[in-house]
């Protein structure tokens, strides 16, 4: 427990704050706080303190960010698939994209 | 980071603490790395802005800076301590518990290709479900020359005995593959059926040959038609048409019939090129022989002049 508090202190986070954010549904830890949970907590801290976003705004921002990361992951997947295609098929896709751009 | 913190935040030297706070918030909202996940440069800019705010946002530190007791470089920010920025966790392969597919949920069912690429199919139903598109079926289809030129439909019998009516678009070419979506093998686990791929072989025509969108045609003409000219009916894929043969036409004379060739996608047609071929009467004709016998100019002509032996 002291270990966790140490960790939180270095990140300028307080346990009670994180607990209230968990209660808000902004953070969903498993047994312990993962790195992703803590990085997300730092983001919430920055949103509230550095950027002056209120609680309603934090919920909206997190929701949009989660969607953004979902889209980025999907797009990267498409990119990976494109990258792995044989050259003629890649060219075909590029031609179609170019035609769509021109249309 | 030796830049003047006032310049970094874009505030005047006599700005109030409240002005500084506002300026910093505005820049932080714009530059925070987690709000710019794709922009690597945002991190550097955000660090500079944060470092400037660390000095100016604190009235005591600001006063010491103004007096020259501390300088901007002394307050350089260390890199974001571990675990780093949230964006570096959210972007990972696993996606974590937070990543949402709501941003593209409306793009899914239209075409399963997107579902497969966006990795959604596997997540539905607990992630254990196996969902797969059916395979494509390949078939060959022989079609008539005129169906390829003008378009038509043709029934195909598949390996399993079922039949499919294939629409042949006008202007279909030899070797072209027609794709019939969803007519291939059925999918598994609710996946869509594959496609039926029909490779077309186009038959020959007794009179017509094809050169891209044009039709080539040999047309026999009689001696009087060639010598005197006249109107004759010419068959084309677009229907018969009356054509005027110019006086003095010869074997090899080519007439172009615009818009009488192969139907194109836009509904227009290529051209038909008619090559005339002079045909003498089937049986010997006494009158023609007598004429040729006494036709001095004809006899004097050497059609092989210029041919090398």
C-alpha cells in the first residue's frame, strides 16, 4: 500500500482523487492500477488542473479520446493490411483511393 | 529551453497572474500530448509551455525570475515520468479496457471487409466466435460474340447444380472476369457468402471481328456496285444500316460507320469499319467477257506495277 502511495506521489496524484475518478467511471482498474490507469489518471489531472476543464467536460473529453484511440487503432490495422498486400493489389487500392479523391 | 517564458506563453511582462493562468490553460488545451496523439511535436511544445508556466504561474518564482535570480533554463522540465503519456498506452495493440469502437460502429455492417479490418468481428459474442467469409467460386462461361458486344444475360450452372443468371455487360471482353457478389460459397459463423467469379470467353462471329470498341467487317460488292456506286444494306451489331458506296470503289476501300460498333459503358458505341471486297459473278458471263476483250484501257492497266519479283 505504501508502495502504491509512493508511486502516486511521484505522479502528483492522490489516492482519494483517483478513487473518486474510478467511482465516476473514468478509470476502470483491475486488481491494481496498471500503467495505463495511472497515465489516464495523469491525463485527468491535467484536464482538470492545467486545462481548467470541469467534471462534465472531463467525461466528454475522455469519451471522445476513447473513440479517437479506437479509430486510430482501426486505421493502423487497415494500414498494416495495406502494407502486407502484394504489390499489384496495393497499387489497385491506391488507384481506387486516388479516383475517390478526384471524384 | 532558454526561451523567454513570457514569449512562450505569449503574455506581456506586466500581465496579471490571472492572465498568465488563462494563457497557460489555453495553450495546454491545444498542446497536451494526450489530446494530440498523432503529433510527436506537441510534446516538445507542451513541455516548453509547462516549464514557462512553472516559473510565471508561481508569483514568487516569477518575481525571482524578473529580478534575474533564476533563469528559464534552470527550470527545464524533466521528461514525463513513467508511465508516460496516456496516448502511449491507449494506442497499444491490446487497446486496453478504454479504447472504444463507437467511433466507427456505424461503418460496420455495410461490408464485412470493414468489420474484418477494424477487428470487430472477433470481439462480438465474447471473442470466441469464429466468423469467416465464404470462399469465392470460379467458373468459366462461353458467350456469343454479339452478347459480348451488345450485352445480355446467360445462365450458369454451378458445381452444386444450382443455376445463376449472369448479366453480361455490353462491351465485355475476352478473358474478363465478372464478379457476382454473394453468389459464392456460404460463410461460416454468420459470415457473408463469397463471390462467384465468372471468367468469360467470347465466341467468334462469322462476319465480324472486334478491335477494342470497333467492329471490322468484310463486305462483298458486285462489279456494277463498285464501278457505279449505289446504296446497299450493311449488317452491323447495332442493326442493319443503308450505306452509300461511292462510285469507283475498289476491293480494300474502307468505309467507316460511326457509332455502329461495340456498345460502351456510357451507352455510346465504337465504330464499324467496312472493307469492301469486289466479287465477280459466280458464273462466266458472255457479255462481260466480250466487254473485257475489247476494253483497251483495262488491258493496258498493270495492277502489279511496283510489285517486286
